[in-house]
C-alpha cells in the first residue's frame, strides 16, 4: 500500500510517501515558508538528489497540491507515482491526543472536534496539525485520513505512574496528568528490540532512550509503556537542548518573583533558555558541548554529565519498576550520534548487568545502522537503534485503511 505520511507545522509540511509492502520511502520532502513565499525541497527515495524550488504557497491546501504535483510529476527524476489514485491513505503525525485519544484513529467530524480540544495541551502543535489535516482534506477529500498520536503509546501507564500529587479536583477539571511524548518512536524501537532479543514482545522488559534536542525515556514492559519521563508537557524529564527538565516546582514562583517574570516569560525561560544552553552558556547542540569539553570547558562538562547522570537514574528506576531489564535502546539524534553520552550513562552499571564495549561505542555514530554495544558477558543488551516514526505512522494508517475494506 502507498501511504502519504504528513507532519504539519505552522508554516511547513513535511511528507514521506511509503510503500508499506517493502517498508521503503518512495519520496520525501518538505514545504516551507507556507503563507510567506513558499519553497519545496523534494527528493526521490531516502537519499535521492534534493530538488529545491521556490513556489508560492498561500496555505496548507496549496502546499498539499504542490506535494501531489511533485509526487506525480512525469519527469522520472522527480515523480514516483502516475497519479493520486495510487495513494490509498494519509497518515498524520499528531503530537498530543490529550485525554481523548488512546490509539491511532480514522479521521471523521467527531475526531476533528475532539482534536480541537487538544489545543490547550499542545498549543504550538495542534493548530498547525489541524491546518495540515484540512489542507489534505481539501485536496484529497476521498482519501482515508488517519491520525497517529505521540501520546497514545503512553496511555497504558497505570495511575501511580501518570498521576501527580495535585488535588483530585484539579486532575478531573483540567486533565492534569503525565502524558509523555515521542510515543511513536518508543513503540518502534521497542518492537525492533524485541526482534533482536528473539523474544515475544509480550515477554520483554526494555528501557527506550529517545534522546534528541527534546528527550524522553520510557519503561516498556511486554510491549506496553508503564512509565515515561516526560509529563504533562514535553518540558518534564531529563534536561534537553534548551529545556530545563524536571525541577523543584517552587523554583518557578521563586524565579518569577525575583526576576519579575510573567507566566509567559517564565515558560519561555524554561523552554528556551535552560538545559544544555543554560548550563553551558555555549550552545544547545551536543556537538558544540562535546567540542567545548575537549577544550577544558567545565560548564560544558557539567551540562553533558547532568544529562548522562539523569539517563542513568531513569534506567535504574525503570529496571526496578519492571522488576528486571532485558535491553537498553538508544535512539534519536543524540542517542544515535553521541557516543560520549552513552558511555557516561552506561558506565558503572554492572550491578544492573549493563556492560558495553567502549571502543565499539566510541566509533558508533553518524551511521544509519543498528549496532549492539553490549559485551558478550553483559546480562542486559545495549543497542543503538535508529528510530523510524514515519514508518510506524504508515503502518498504522495501512492497518486502519485495510480494516475499512473488510
């Protein structure tokens, strides 16, 4: 089945056309500067030559028309399908499903109305998602549209994992609880790890570390999430590129009072001026941090060590929560490409049965391969495993579209 996977931003539209039979990417690209002037970057396959063209795009509907134009272009160096009829479904990446969505769903009027209610939970993302959905509906009204939620995978957490110590009335009134993020990535790498373990997914205990500029760690027991580090918002958990991660709640009013911050300014501070950037004073990019460490920068080392230490604590805590551990998986930008992070986090974890080949780990980066880092005598497998959220979206879309044919 050919599935178009869409990830809409406020002025952008990322897309990938999958052939789910071969799990291959036929074409991919991004429409940028929608509503401003417009530009498309398009390529065939995963690593084809990139074509960049400036094209006016007034809104996401026009951007979707441009995408279809390039996918169906008769030029064999550009197009990959004859016409739009070859596309059987459209899968949308949705950041937050709030308390309303626990799995991927087929779009209808009721679903779209509930998605509107999720604006409060992810105001920067939900509005653009809806614009992308409406753009696709305008151009492809007869194609099944499937919504795949980043938060859905985490809805299997038990109450003791998702509840905060706030009053019950506030929990019920405003749906304040742990929702998590990166769920599609955690789901993908956990399933792939089960294959590598050669065990039924239902019998596995895996800690998945999705560490990028945004980062979250999950405990996946029997293929289901029982806990995750991100919380009510993606600000919670380990420190990130510019986000503070978990802090004492009293710090918030303390800084607001001392600095005279408004709630919006405090939110901006915690989301944009903390984490790697805030501690190091150098950059939010781990490559810059590691380079500064080699130059003897102490604050850079503190920033990097803080993240590694927090990852170590979550791995240990989740091993306890699952009463065992089969594997630790590193994925996403830093997880896949920062060997220093993995080395620091996995060091001195022999008590938990974690031992890695430090020499192999040191050269495992900037390659799209799955690599085992654990030593032969390590009781716990440790892997670098590239994530593929778009493939999971395509797979969910295929499953729901096929169910319509029965």
